[in-house]
């Protein structure tokens, strides 16, 4: 039985690697962004210097207006659990960032699909852990925001062809990312 499970896991991992090789990847930004930090603090009622939080982000134009939105992945004891961590999709405004969407159960990497809904790129997120049925969920913009919980969204079929770019594609190890200071 153990050999069968290992063979199945090997086949699944091999197919995931071949998909990864075909898709462009972006590692997260490395520069601290104080406005992102202020938005995280305000949105999640965090205390600078007390709450242990790390974040990663990428800037990607999701709506085709030539101005990148900011996709933030944040994790720490206050922001996650076995199903995943927290995330924000932000739009730059004159006084910092406006929160477009708050995301839960976030796992990296996130795929920004070439497919669009209401003028915004669909977002594909891995769902697993926390009792959720594993799969890849598609988050579609509804005209105002993206859904917050990927586990409640439609899942891609196992043979789905995905075109897009992987963001926040860093190798994940504890304490990777920028510490909230």
C-alpha cells in the first residue's frame, strides 16, 4: 500500500512540475513597502512590533489599465491556520492603497490567469488543508471585488490547461518574506 501511495504521489508531483516548467513565474518583491505595511496593520488590526507577521507581494496589472495592483500574501499566528494564510489585493490611490479584496486560505504561488472576468484577470489559488477538498479554485472578479474564500469557488478540472503567470513564486521556508516592523 505504501508503495502505491508513493507512486501516485510521484506521478502527481511529476505532472505538477511539468505544468510549472511551462508557466512563467515571478518571485516576490524584495523592497519593504511601508504603505503595504500600513494597509496590513489597518485591515487586520495588527500591532507593529508586537504581532509577528511576514509579507510578500507582487505588482501585477489585473484590470488592463496599465497601473499595477498589488497582491499581498501575509502570514503569522494572527493571519492563518491549516487551510492557509491571508492576502490582500490593493489598488494604489493618492493616499496609499485601497483594499479591493481580502483573501483567506491563501497558499503560494498564486496564478494570475490569462482569462478575464468583467475586465479583470481570474486568479487561481491552490486549496488544501483545514478539511477542504484539495484542488485549484478560480476566483473571478464580480465587478467590485474577488471572492474572499477560494474553498467556496469552482475548482478547475484535473486536466485543465492553465495559461498565466505564477506570482509569489518564491521557495517557501519559515520566515521568508519581509517582516512587518
